[in-house]
């Protein structure tokens, strides 16, 4: 399964308050492909469409440094920001962009080889 990376800044607390903080993070994740609606067949009466899903999000870097065991509480807080799905559109866009770059690099490599 292909893993993708995404870097962003997540914020905690209320802007302007003493407890407010921002953390630059890089996460890696997988995309589970969805499926279009399947028409009825002999074995079933049709299957509903399934949306693509973001899966297996891992925090790779916090403020530019690799994650270490002592960062467990920060990692938990960061992952909670991704659990609600608000960043899914950004993750899908980043994965799509990475796939486009990979296809273009592969096409360039084929052209250069021949």
C-alpha cells in the first residue's frame, strides 16, 4: 500500500489565549480506494458506492524533528486533530499531487531510457 506525506501546522487552544500553541507536523498516511455503485448481479442485489478513506495516519515529524518515544502525548493530541476528518480533503489533495508527480517521473524515466 502506498504511503503519502503531508505537512501542516496544527493549533491547540484558543487564539490569543495563554494556552494557545501551534505545532508544525508531518504525517504519513494511506488512502483506501473507494468503489462506485455496483449494479445488481446474480450473487447480490447491487452494492452501494463506498467513498475513499484516509487510513493509518502516523506522525513522522514534530517541528521538523523525528518523533521519539517521549512525544507520545503530543502525537496523541496531533492525531486527534486528524480523526474528525476536517483535514481529509487536504490529505486527498496531497495524495493526488504525489501520484501525479510519480506518474510524470515514471513517464520521464521511460522517455530517457529509450
